[in-house]
C-alpha cells in the first residue's frame, strides 16, 4: 500500500478533508499549504493524528515546490501519491477578464499542477510507480457563463490527465481526475476572485450575474461536506482499477453522464433550462 502522500492546498476545503481522512487511515500526509495550516493542524491534534506534516507550498512558486519535494524525499524517502488539489475560481466575463486575472487563473489551476507533477514524476518513475490525482470539476466537462476562465482551466486539467496517463502509465504511474460537483468549502468565501466590471451595476451582463451567481454561491456555501472527495481520493489510491475520471457529487453525477448521452446542442439546451439561462438570440427568433 502506498504510504506517503503529498497534497496541495491542504489547509482548506477538499484538501483538508483529504489530509485528515488519509492520515486517519494510516497514510503519512505532507500537507502543502501557503499559510500556517492552523485549522488543519488543530483538527489533526484533536483527532490524535501525528502523521500530518505541514509543508510550505505555493504552486505558483517553483522554488517552493522544489523545496517541498526535496524535504518530503529527505524525510519520507518517497512520494507515493500526489493530490493536485490547489485551485480557485475567477468570476469574469470573457470581455472583462484582465491579463493578470487570466494569467493567475491558469497559473494556479493549470501551470501549478504541471509544475508540481513535473517535480514529483522523476521520483515516482525511479520508484517504479505512483498515483497522481487531479482535483478537477464537472466544469471540466461542461461550460457555464461567467466562468469561462475557470472552465478552461479545468478542461485543461482533463486534457493533462488524459495525456499524462499515456505518457507515464508504462512506468507504473496511474493518473486520475476527480470530477467534483459543488461542495461546501472556502471556494467562494475565500477563494473566489470577482472581476469588478463583471459585477458592477453597469455591466451589460448584470441580469445574468444577478441570476446565476447566487445560485452557484449558495450551492457551494451551503453545500455538502467535501468528505466524499476525500473518500474518492482514498478509493483511487487503493483500487488500481479505478475509473480514469471519477465523478463525485450531485452536479457531476447529473451532468457528466448527460453530456455523454446527448448531442452538444441538446446538452446545451438542457443546461439553459436547468440553470434558467437566457437563450441565444437566434433561438428566440430575434437574430438577424
Ligand atoms: P478552498 O476551500 O478555497 O481550497 C482551495 C485551496 O487551494 C486552499 O487551501 C488554497 O490555499 C489553495 N490554493 C490557492 N492558490 C494556491 C497557490 N497558489 N498555491 C497553493 N495553494 C493554493 O476550495 P476547495 O473547494 O476545497 O477547492 C479545492 C479544489 O476543488 C480546487 O481545485 C477547485 O477548483 C476544486 N473544485 C471545487 C468545487 C467546490 O464546489 N468547492 C467544485 C469543483 C471543483 P489558501 O488557503 O492559502 O488560499
């Protein structure tokens, strides 16, 4: 059984739930965090867990990644599992998103995942195996308005997963993604970055913002505990036959199979209906 697990963004939400569940199951967890990880470490102490090691890790900073990987190799001797979990969401129309916002969205969600994986792979390859689990989203398989940059980042995570599997499978390394539905984490409360133009009262998209944002924010802020994500990570680690992309949560279980069974237009019509989105003009017969 693999024993040493490295998790990014382990100080909050899904990452924290995963760190606690795996540590409680006997894994040694290196919890990558930008901050002190006080909440995680307090919870760990409360549960009597002494097998979580907090490590400073910012996925935007290659030096911090190298230092974290070197420390884990020195202290644990192997990195058997990497959970690429760190991520955040940008709320912005494509018209409004600035260069800085776009870059940061991809820097954390995509480039960070690649940087992490790049540093860990040589160790897994030399060890003759390993497991990499990328925390993706049902929004890696379908679009929603105002989230194009986030959507694109998660589609990229899906593409990386599919490609990397073929690249490193021959070395005994498994790569999976988790298509997460909406869960109650700090994703909106702390993580979400909102473009001020998109959310201004003068935005041409204001009706859409006023309608959709509360729906998604409520589904996350009042959403279910991320515990099922942690259980899915454990299940992937322990079962070699796990699916390539594992659906977890209501939205993933609802929309991902639908996407597979409907053609693109029929699926889009279902999304418009489900989320109460304004249809395209031509569809209303007003187009030129
Ligand atoms: P969260 O509670 O906000 O946790 C996100 C974590 O990512 C935080 O620990 C955060 O660290 C970390 N992070 C952000 N930027 C980072 C960076 N540059 N370097 C290192 N860590 C960084 O949200 P969550 O919902 O658990 O998100 C975890 C993953 O699930 C993300 O990839 C997200 O896209 C995905 N996801 C979430 C949902 C949902 O409904 N919640 C749905 C689908 C997918 P700090 O605490 O230091 O900011």
